[in-house]
C-alpha cells in the first residue's frame, strides 16, 4: 500500500471518528467531547475547558460525579449529581445557588472522566496546526490535487456533516453599537383555575418568545408527578394538573405543592419553579328555601358520610313540638369547587338537617334548621 493511500485512509478514519463523537448526542457512542461555555461549574470548570466523557453504561455514575445530560439536540449541561429521586436525577452547578429541576435518568448520557483546561489545549492545537501547515504545505497541495472525484466527494460530505452539527449549537453575535437590546422575562402571575385542573402562568416578555415546553413536573412533598403543559398565548403557559396531585397533598397533610416547568425560548431556556398554596376549608352550608346548599371550596371531593333529616310539627293548642319523622339519607359526594343542593320535603312545621364528613382526619358536624312556613 502506497504512502498516499495510507494518508487518505488515515484522514477518512479521523473524519469518521470526529463525526461519531459529534453524533454522540444522538446515538450511543462510548466517548463524548464537550466544551464548557458558562460559569455554572466555576472554578471546577471554566469556559473553553474541554471535558471528556465516557458513556454511563461503561462507567456508571453516582452522587458527586460530574455528568453530561442533554434535554435536546442543541442543549446539554455539565453539572454535578447531588441526589436521586425515584426515576429522576438532581444535579447542580458548583457555582449555582440552587439545584436544577429534576431530570429523567434517561437524560444523563456521559460521566466526565477527564478535563483539559482551555489554556492547555487551545494554544497547543493552534501551534501544532500552524507548524504542520507550514511544514507540509507543498504535500498538502499535492495531496488535495491527487483526490479523485469519489475521494473528494467523501471528504466534502464529512466536512459538511461536521459543519452542520457544529452549526446546531446557537452562536450569539455581539455588536459594537452603543445600544444593545437586552431580552428579559418576568413572572407576572400564577393562579389555579377552577376546578383546579389547570394552572395559568403569565410572563412579561421583552425581545423573547416561548418556543416550546421541554418538560413539566409537579412536586408534592417528596414525590414527583408528571404533568403536561401547552402555550395558549405568546406570554403564558397552561399547566395541566393531574387529578392525583390534590389527593396526594390531602393525604400527606400538606398545604402547598411546587410546579417545575422547563421552557425553550428563542434566545435560551427557562427553568421555572413555582409554589402554590392550598387551603383545606370546611364546606359552606346555607339554607335556600326548603333546600340545604353545600359549597365545597376545596380542590378534592368531600364525601358526606352521614345525613339525617328530623321533621318537627307544632301543636298550637297544646304548644308542644313533636318529632313526626326521621329520615337517614344515603351518603353523597360534593365535587371539588362545586355545590350540592339537598332538597328537603315539606313535612311538619320545620326540619333539622344534620350532616357529617371528614376533613383532614377530623369529623365535622353541621346542622341547620329549615322552616316550611
């Protein structure tokens, strides 16, 4: 095999290796190379540092390890694992004050095993490349001229693939103009919509727009529940609350839960963590004509375990009140954020209606008088 053939085969192998490393976000590959672009891991990692990761199936990972996790093709994070929660992983940047939102275990791709500081690899690459180009400039020209049509096509295809993959990473251009437009995003309001199945989150956006929703979770106590969300308008998000959210909060005896939503913006991303308060209140009980009206202010159904109607007549001559009939009713349910009307038949002069139900483990007894005349 000639020297020229060996050089061509070596070039193709190097290009293939670089391509597979860049494709490691999309497919299984044992090694990953990533360049640090922020200060969230400072001083452990600095912008420009080159991190080498091995696939998690090769090395495994645990609390304290630095991992590479990706929520999309163009967004990956290099943070340290702090703890595990069921099928989710909690991570945090060494320089960040708070943990990241929980991520599915499947997002974690690689464990960082080697860090090459930017001050070491960037100058070295530049010097070596410059020396090589200067020394081999004549051979390089001859080598390129010696390409056949097929070889040149293969070379160009690999170059295009690598440039395309690199172009997927957003690049922010800076201008020297005196006025720089600064995007901003502020939370304006968050509210639970009746009967509690939806949460409306409103933002004030400047030079920003919400593109998509990458993830949604609800945290009740120490338990996580998957939720869904959609974008009704350009400045708001609707979170669909699973029915078991309020039931779980009621069973745990907590009066709040947290929503975690990951938004993809046209100029970055937002991880929102919002706490919402829940009040567990007694039923509203009122009389309307010959009916008893029960209003449930809670986001869970209330089961009326016992209901009794005692009918009373009044004898004007003897001036005696007599119980003429007692009806025990079947149990019934008052729906969340709803009302229930209990119709009472007109028997005697008036009636006493008594109901019983449980609220946060305590029995509540209510009684009202209904006059028929």
